[in-house]
């Protein structure tokens, strides 16, 4: 089974940092492997302290569900089939996050890990995470 290597994680983080910098959104960035274990992490200067845990939870959610966290949010709204999902699951201290910033990393059609970003708005976090994931999909 393929997974994210440390070298790949660092490449994704570099791309994410470049995007976060261009958006003026100092962020924490977490990259996890296929098994949802942390491979690499960076906290940019000025990123909020809470962003450390939130970025890791976003990556965990994206890999657990093989979906961007912004999409998970639409599934977990009142009246939707997965309403309450974010409060129903805790594992190793990582809750599920239902707003933008977590993106699966897919290479050759296979999900091999995920990247989570916290520090800007949910839309900015998604954009930064998507840039990091895209750096590995090329």
C-alpha cells in the first residue's frame, strides 16, 4: 500500500506555506500518512496556538472519510444524514472537523494520506490544503 513519505510531506508543506503566505494567512499545516499518523508538521510564525490541534484534526478527518472537510460539513448539517457526526467520533483525541481545511492526498487515483491546514478562514484553509495536496498529485 502506498503512503505519504517524509519527503512528500515536506513538499506538500512547502507548497502550502507558499499559498498561505500569498493569502496572508499564517497557518499550521499537518500531513498524515495512509494510516492517519503524522508524518510532518509546520506552524508558521503568527499562527494561532489552536491551529496546531485543529490542523491535525482536519487531516485526520479528510483521511478517515477520504473527502475534503468542506464537503463533510455539508453532510453534517441539520436534516442531513450525518448530522451530529463531528460530536459522535473521538479517537486518540482527534475529533472530526466539518469545515474547510482538510484535503485527502491522492496519487494515481489512490488516497495515500491527507493534509490539514488551520489559520485562515475555512475557505483559505481549504485553498492552502488543496495547494499542498496538488503539489504531490503532479
